[in-house]
C-alpha cells in the first residue's frame, strides 16, 4: 500500500497517486478546521490536473466521503481508466487521505 504523503498545494495539502504511467489522481484539502460537529475541509479529487469533484464536508463522515468518491468516479470511468482502477480503490484512497489529514495538520 502506498503511503499518504501530504504536500503543500493551493493553500492546503495534496497527495498524488499514480494510476498508471499516463494517469495520476490528486487528492487535495484546504480550509481544514475543527467545528462543533467534527473536522471539516474542502476536499477535491483531480485527475491529471483536471478537477473531477470537490465538496466542503466533515472528513470524518463516511457518507460524505462516499458521495465525493462516487461523484469523482463517474469522470474516471468515462476516461477509460475504470478497468485498472475500480471504484473501491478510489474510495479507499480518499479514506486514507482524509484519515491522516488532521494529524498531519496538528503535527505541523
């Protein structure tokens, strides 16, 4: 499993994941904040530098991550990458990106 490495990008942090030599995904987050209902951020998914989907939500809620992954995956499927990168791979990568995001934020 590839380790999530957060890199500063666009006023927040991003993680690049290669799908194949011609395609890479970028998971991004900005405006990370602790609110009464949990940890919120604007989270985005892009492929090869083109935004696929984004949302402002509680990154701890599975339902919110599922919606973002499903929205992004409709674009991935239309690019012919779906056979090599199933929907559950995208959801797992998004989960891993969000899971460590707060710890990376507070650790500096």
